[in-house]
């Protein structure tokens, strides 16, 4: 038995509480799009805002919690900052809930300028939304900097990034998870700094009336949002590098190829966001081509190297398959599938047709739900089981995996088919010409419910271990 860190367990509790609520909001939206719950349609866009911001935020901090727990095995992150991260996140969530449920704020998770100032919601709700993002962003930036400080206290920058592997040296041996987390946190500082600039520009207009350049703010917003979502995924992948070898009985060591791939990611991930701005024709054309090239290139170093590395790790290994190892493997598959959907969408000739369709939520739901969520759930179960050491029930764990995979991929398929049949995104209801969009939505709501049932079984399987781990937490 290995006692679990109490802060990690707190983050598990927050995730277990918020995630099913956000799933229900997703089921609600698909039900409204299917023509049901007509009397509540005015809540569609506020719920879309809460669902989007909530899901991105919950899974970012959940991935950060995994990274902080991994770093705690090698370095010494500050307990005070860990407490600040938890408290600041809860304050930010409360402000978000207030602006949505009391003020009906409906600017979307992307809150594109100047939309927060132009809606029918009261002005205070827009301010509360901006304050929520301010608290969350400042808290996460401090947390990120502290984790980098902890890494720097033990490793030099060149060691943490694995540059000595590039020079042909194998010492000191650096866990690949440390390398991936370092890359992600450095890029995370840049993303969060961009978010701070966006908020400053919003506050400047709020207090002085001075308007900002809309295209500049949009670039900063997507640099912030797209980068942060990708980094959350990478932190989940770092957990797979750290833990999956324990189930395979083989090491997953850092080497020159791993170092090259993840250092390349540090450069590429900062430019891939341009593919969100293809429809902004005033954007310099060179940047659009950079966006397509970077989007293609980002799939090679991280995904290809990691996927093949995982396959080689598992191939002919005496795998101990349980809920953790299954979800780690399934999470890497989900990352690959969602990444392929993203690569298709980032192709300019395809994006012209897919950009404003449900293909877009199709790909990011895939790599978030079947990728990051599965990886984090794998790590959460692993930590809880390590601390609790309860007997494992293989039948129930396979059922959990089957229900979540079937529910998730059935749900995604409806998004992909909707995108292929030109069903637009962000529509609360569909006109007669898009009646097929309503049919896809109804089927998606059923599959989302199947996933929810699988999650509740996961919660029953992990919750008892989590509770026992809380009793012995360090």
C-alpha cells in the first residue's frame, strides 16, 4: 500500500462531484436539439456556456492534479500553493455558477470579444464571468509556476527537457513523465499569460470604454484556450508514461526519440491554434498555412511516438489488466482517434466545409472524453487502489469500460455524422431543413446516458477505494 496525497484525493472528490453535473448539462442540450424540453430552450446557451467552461476547467485541473501528484514523487511542490490552487478553483467555480444561474450569462466558453458586452444578460453577470476567469487564471498560473519551481530545484532546465539525450548521454536518467510535464508547464505559462492579456483588454474596455482590436483579441483567446486544452491532454499522457509500465512489468524510459518528440511539441503546440482562424480572411495568409503545417506536425512527435511506444510496451508483456491499465490504453486510443478528427478539420480545404458544423465538437469531445478523461480516471483509480488495496472485480471493471467506451463513441459518432451532413454547431433548435440534426441529437442523448451509467459504476468501483484512501492520506 502507498498512502495517497490528500490534495490529490481532494481533487478527485471535486472531479467526481462536478463531472456528472456537467454530463447532465450535455444530455440536456442534446435533448433540446432533438426537440424535447421546449419550455427550457432559453436556458440552452447559458448551459452551453457552463458546460463548456466547466468541462475544460474541470479536466484541466484534474490533469494538473495528476501532474502535481507525479511530481510529488520526485520533487517537492509547495503544500501552500496546492491549497491555494484548490481554494482558488472553488471560488472561480462559484463565480461561474452565479453568473450563469443568476445572470443567465451565455457568452460561450470561448467568450469571443466583444460578445460578453453585447448579450441580453445583465452587465454584472459578464463582470462576474470575467472575475471567474481572472481568479481561475491567476490561481492556475501560480500553481504552474510553483510546479516549475519544484522541477527546477531538482533538475536543471536542460535535464528536465532531456537535452542531454540529444547529445547522446543517458545520465542523469530523467523519467519521461518529468520531461512531458516540464514541456507542458512551460507552454502553459505562455497560454495563461495570453489569457491574462485578454482579460486586461476586457477590463480596459469595461472601465475606460476603449475598444480593442477584435482579431488580436481572438488570436490571444484561441492561443490561450487551444493551448491549454492540448496541455491538459499532454499531462494526462504523462500519467500514462508514469504508471502504465507498472502494469506491463517493463520500463518506459526516456531516450533521444522521446526527447526530440516532446521538445518539438513545445515549439509546435504554440502555433497550431491558427487553424481556428481560417474563416477570418483578414488574417495574414502566411499564418493560416503555419496553422495547417503546425496542426499536422503536432500529431507526429507526441502522438505517433507515444502510441507506438505504448504498443511496444504492451506487446507480449505479461500485462496486469485492471480498470487502470484498461483506461490508460483506451485513453491513448481516444487521443489518437480524436487527433485524426482534428487533423482533418485543420486541413484548410476541409475546414471550409466543416468549420461551423458539429464536426468541431466531435473531434474535441473525442480526445477530451475518450482521451483525457479516460487517462485521468485511470490515474485516479490507480492512486486509490494503491492506497486501499481492495480486492478487484474483473467483471465489473470490464463492464465499466464497455459502457463508457460504447456510450462515448456512440455519442461522438452522432457529432461526426452531423458534421458530415452539414448540421451547424451552436444551434439550440433546428429548422425543418435540418431535421436530421434533431434525430442525431436524440440518439446522442441516449449514448451519453449510457456513458453516464458507466461513469456511475466507475464511481462505485473507485469511490469506495477513494474513501478508504482518505482515511490513510499523507
